[in-house]
């Protein structure tokens, strides 16, 4: 019996090992491809269930004399590996089945940051931790170039500020962006959309960063019109600027979301664990909080709601389509927040959900909704449901014949290349929006996502210093394995300088690489300029065109033209990019229809030389933005309304700009009056199409051509009519 059990256990272990795959194996290399002995490698497992010990330490190992590391592959799910070594900047790679992992370390910079409290004093004994790195990404890199450390893990890069509010985080990669976290309940987290730029030099100095007092939103959730508390409900708070907080209701139904940044938030209770099958809830969409404010009384009531049901069927034979995921926007999930209620069709292609009464927008969530089916043209439906009412809708999916592209990557001698990065693009979904690389297996083989067989797909690949000199066009009507052959010296690069208005070089200007793939335009962080204002963007495909954009603290932005042609194995010189100092400001106030200040609302300012800036109104509704003097500016606002973005022209130096989120009540009834040059009229507060502004030189050109063509046609028509008239007279 014991022997039998022993063999059964061994069989289970073998099967489990086969299911999980072999151990993760990889190599840590220097930027010039030399193995690194004794490098520390951290493994990050992304799991829905965080470890019981909070915060836990990341699993670690070290590389051997050959730069090789190993980790047991004992958990399902995605794994990420971060490497660090003395004298280098950290870098990362993602585990991909049995394919070998390569982590190329970066050039190192040590980040020194200064923090000030809200009253401009040094923030002493403040724990600062690295949470995420956005590394300079090239379009030919492997997909995972950023790395992050989940909140439930201790960050290996942490420090405590000294008496001057200063701390240093060593061993970070040059040219990347760092997102930091502070561990102090008195202060709000640092803004997620304002990471710290890491310079292209051994030292990076940032700050002083002024901390903001933490704000909070609190309230209570009850069942219906009763006072019975709803415990265990997760409540999210999401701002216009993608800031986020959450809390769970306690036994009394109360919640408190703390450590929030000042902004305007949408508060979204999330019904889970079967509660959503019988109840729904309305979201509170306009909660504005100032720094240090504790907004109370944001209460909710669970309601039975209305019933939205329907079916998803095949368009040709009306057979039910199971497993189709549908998304719903409504009062519980406002569309402007990105939050969505989802439901999946059952075996009969049917679904039924509880929704709050009112407007419902339901749509097919995936470009490949089910095996053998594509997204229908009519992929979104709108319906209004009355209180305690119900509605039924139906989707019909067209059949789509889809299959993946299978191929192999080989080197110039025809040998298979393991660990190569393959990039596949098609105008057809789902590839249209996917820039992630596919890593080849140990035998050099790869397989793309399924794509419609009528689609044409562009394939590119790279491995170390080898790449495809131009894209390979694959017609999906063709059958068989695609062979992608790499060549040496196939990649290109761009070089250039960033200077100020006097022609002096600008150090640490941030470079962004812009390029188009098919119908879509993308941008990648391409590092920063050195002491001479110079930059280099390498690892570029030789058959694409690019443009380069530069920004720098205290300056505006500049962009090259978008027809920069590169050549394989060569560096193309970009004309100098000139940045102008932001030596002026614009300022004003945002008011609602009752002329009351609107706090926590995003204001966007844009100008040809200033570039693009976003700011938040304060508790008094006021805003101010640094701009380039003499620049022509446009201010955009009203982002969080169904009216969309409103806009107002301005010029540098305007200090009394008045914006309204809606036409003022008094002004709407009264006759329009003469407004000051910096004020916004009722008519100007809504988006207006200006024909004169829309006219371009090409528009005038085509208008003249059409006018001349019309004249010629008229002359010919008149001549023909005259000839016919003469003939008819002679006949008579």
C-alpha cells in the first residue's frame, strides 16, 4: 500500500512539473553582452492572492560564474525577473515558458531626491521606495521593458530621508522614469502621471518635491431604504487623472478611503461574491476634494434595480454563442471613468444582469468575441430602462475564419534563434493595438495571435545585434511556416541635439520617439540628453520613418518633422531641436453654472512652443500654468462632462481667465454683453466649429482646382449647347 501511494505521489509530482514547465533559466549580461557574475536577481510573481506576510520580501538568487541564474517554475501565472549588480543600473525581463531569459543591465544612475512638507519644511525620516521603472523602450525591444514591484512586496530600493529631507536610491537605469512611493499616512501619494526622469549620467538630482496633505472620502452603504449595513463591499475612488484609492466597508457598512490626492473623484462601489446577482448601486460621479480635506457623507444604497437581458447569436444560422464577454456602462459604471460592468453569455448564448434604471450602453468587449466569430458592425447598443423595468437586446456575430501565423526565426547561416523577439502587426484586430513582442522557443519557432485569414501581416524580428532589414509581408491566405531570417547591421539609429533659444545645449532633456505603424501612431520614451545636449536613439527598424520630440523642465517642447528616414547600419542626424523657456504664465478660475468655484478639475494648456500641460484647479477653483512668452495658447477643460472638452484661446500673460463648466444661469437668460478679452463668454464655453480655423493651404488649393474645373466644364457645356442650337436652326 505504502509503495503504491509512493508511486502515485511521484506520478502527481511528475505531471505537475510537466504542467508547470521546466525551471526558469536565464543569463544576466552587461550592456555589451558580457556575463555578470554575482548579480542579484529578483522574481516577481503576479498573483491575485498576495502573500500572507505583508510586506513580503521578493524571492532572490544570484548568478553563477557564467552569469546564469535559475528559479523553480512552481507557480502558474506571469513572472518577471529584475536584475541588479554593482556598477550597473537595474533591468528586467519576463519569463516565457521554456525560452531562455536574457536580462541586459543598463548604465547606472543614483537618484537623489529632496522632499519638502506641505509648509515647505524638510520632510525628515520619510521612507521612500521605488515602485516602478519605465525604461527607455525601443520598438524593437522585448515587450516587457518596464518593471514594477507590487505593493505587497518590500522594495529592494528604499531609503529614509535625512534632516534635510534628502535620500538616495542607488543603482537605477539611466534614461528611465521612476515612480516612487512614500510611507507616511499624513501625505498623499506622489502623482502617478508625473514620474521622475532619470538622467543619462551617473547622478540624478530631483526635487524638491512638495508633499501634499492626504485627503479622504468616507461614507456608508446600506441595503435599500433600510438602515441595514452592507458590510464587505469594496469601494473604489478614481480621479480624472487616474489617481486611485480603495477601502472595504466594515460591519457597520462604513468605509473611508484615505491618502488621496486633491482632485475630482468618481466613487464606485463594486458588488462581488454573488451580491451583484440581486442588487445594484448608483455611482457618485462628482466628489471634489482639496488637499487635507476629509469629505464625509458620500453614502450609497443598494437597490434591486432593473433587469437587462439578451442573447448573442450567430448571424448566419441563429445558433447561440456562449462565452461572449459583454461590457455595460450605466449609472453604476460611468463611461468617463473606464469602469465597466461585465457579463458573459451562458451555454445558451444568454445573459441577465441587474442594472440601475436609466441609460444603458452595452457592447461586445473583445475583437475576437468567440472562437470562429468576429466583432459585428453593430457592436454597441443603447437602451433606457424604467424603474423596476426590464429590457432585452440581441447581438448577432459574423463568422470569422481566423488562425495564427506560425514561423521560425533563423540567423544568417540558417540556424534557429532561441529567445528572439518577433513583432507582428496587422490593421485587423487584435494585432492592430498590440506592440508586445513574441519570444521564440528553444527551436526558434513562434506563433502569433489568431488573425483573420484575409488579413495581411507585417513581421519583424531581432536578437542582440541581428534583425530583419525590412518587414516581411505575410498574406494569411498562404499556408505553411514562415521563415524569418535575421541579418547583422540591420538596425538603424537617430542622433541629434537639444538646445535653448540661444543655441546652448540642454542637459537632461527628455526624448520621445514617435512613429506610425499602419493607421496608428505610437510614442516611446527614448532617454535623455547628455551634458552636450546630445542624444542617440538606437535599435530602430531600417524600413520605417520617425519623428523625435524633446521636452525639458522649465521649457516647452519641440518636435522634428515626421519624415525622418533611417538606413540599416547607419546613424541619421536630426536637425537641432530648440526649446524655449517657460518665462510667462496664464492664470484664471473655473466656475460652475452658479458661478461657484470648481475644485479638483483638470485644465489642459497647449501651445506650439509651450507644448502640452495639465494642471488641477485648487479649492478656490483657480489655476496657473507656466508657458512660453508670446505663444498662441488653447485651454481645454470640462473633461468630466457629457459635453466633452470645451476650449478657449488665450495668450501668455493672461491672468484673469474665467472658464465655466456650463453656461451661467443668469447669463443664459440675459442678452449677451461685451466681455473682457480674457473672459470666456457663454458661447465660448462650448466647443464651436470655426470654419476659418479649419481651412488649410491644401483646402484652398483644392477649392481653386475645383473652381477652375467647374469653369472649364461650364464653358464646354455652353459650347456644346451653342453648336446644337445652330444645327437645329439649320435644320429648321
